[in-house]
C-alpha cells in the first residue's frame, strides 16, 4: 500500500507539473489563459513591484535551497527518499501557481514590434527556447529530474541509482542548455511591458545565482570529470574555448 501511495504521489505531482509548465507558456505569451504576465487588476506601482519581488524571491529561494545536497540530507529525515524529488516538484508547482495568480501587471511598454513577420520570428524564437528546455530535460533524464523515476523504482522494489556523468547533444555545446532555453523564452517577446521585463530580469538573475550553486555541487559530486567539462565547454554562451595544454607528465 505504501508503494502504491508513493507512486500515486509522484505521478500526481508530475502531471501537475506538466499543467504548470504549459500554463507558463500562456502566462508569458497571453495565449489561451485567463491570467498572464500583463493582465490583472490595477495596483499601485510601488505595491505591485513589492508583491512581484516577493513572488520571484519565494520561487528562487525554494528552488535553490531545496536543490542543495545539504538540505536534501536534512529533508530526507522527514520526507522518505523516494518522495523527496516529488515533494520538491510539488512545492515548485505551488510557488509558480501562486506567482501566476498574484502577479501584478506594471504600466509601460519598453518595446513593441509591429511587423507581423518580426512578431512571428520572436514567437518562433520563444517556441525554440521552450523546446530547448524540454529537450534538455530528456537528455539528462526527464523523469528523474521531476521525481517520477524515483517513485517508479520504489514501487518496483528497486534501489535508486544515479546515472553516470555524460555529455549528450546540446551539452557538448554549453554546460546548461536548459537554462539557455529559459533565458530565450523569458526575453523573446514582440511586446516587452514593464511587468514582463521585471519577470525576465528577476528570473534571469535567479538563473545566474542558481548556476553558481549548481556548478559547485556538480564539481563536488563528479570531481575531475566535471572540472574537465568546465574547462572544455562554456557555461551558457557557445563561445569557442582554447584547447587545454597537454600535460607534460604521462
């Protein structure tokens, strides 16, 4: 019974994540959703700014702190290990739903592209960013990332094991194509309002901060293999790297 409950818990949280992910597309583009980044009741600018900062901070803190190995070690004394990642996904879903619900629009437009062709190009770029995010998760094990693999293994009575370090497809070009996809999707819009700009800046800053912690954790976990990867592959921008000098010692 416990295994069935754990499997249901992980599956429900994963399905909810899919809904939250799809809603984000509409939240940023305004397509087919009742509430988006530019809609909602008018709120005094200073209050709207403060509320939005709190919403972005809540997501950033939850997403960063709960991903750290030290927190996981403590957290799994309370939450069973097979449910740890699913619980992380659940709380991420809650933070994002709260952000969608309470996000306050801000007045002003920073840029607006009127050309239909340019609008199509920007929406296509946005779609490429979202697609890059999704594909990148599958390249590094989508179902493990969102907690479904853990609960399935537990349901089957198998021990969880981590995948070995590898560098598939886009990860040969940059170390974090998933974050590159997010950055593209935040900024690729034909109409950049002040509220959208705040959302893009806040989440871009979060990514840069999260990367510092994530890189440190990856080096700690994979050791020399990840250090060599850092030296040979850029983090976000696909710029050429000089080849490492050959070691003199054999």
